[in-house]
C-alpha cells in the first residue's frame, strides 16, 4: 500500500456478501459490481480454459487425446495473433497458412 497507494475502486461480482463486507471495512462507495467489470480477473475466457471447456465434451480418454493432438497442431498453425498485425498483413499471413495447410492435406 505504501508503494502503490490506496485502491480507487474494488471490482467484485454481484455477490451480496461482498457488499456487506465492504460496508464493514468502510469502502462501500469504492465497490464496483457490474456485468463485465470482473472479466479481467476471471480466467474462463483465456485460450487454455476454452480448450479445457471443449475437452469436457469427450467421454473417452483416447478420443480426448486424439482431439488434443490435432487441435494443438492446427491451432498453432492458424493462430497468427491478430492483435499484433494490421489487417492486410494478417490476411496475407492467414492466406499463406491456409495454402500450406491445403498442401499438407493434399499430400
């Protein structure tokens, strides 16, 4: 607290016990509880968690392992980190990856 100062706001979900606790410590006016405010703290939207959610559909370990092996190679091939490139460069890189993928599929 000494180095970074005091928090301006506390972002929580809409659980009522958080509001009660904030009143007790005297920070009720600093609490923000909105629909999407807590997304930064949640991990459900991260790529690993999305893949984990997809894995829940599988009943057999063997079919899960097949999916993971194929998904990893395809995802690494086509994941071009769109936020790092301009649209024209992204489309060019994507077209190159798709052409390479089609060439691998034809062989």
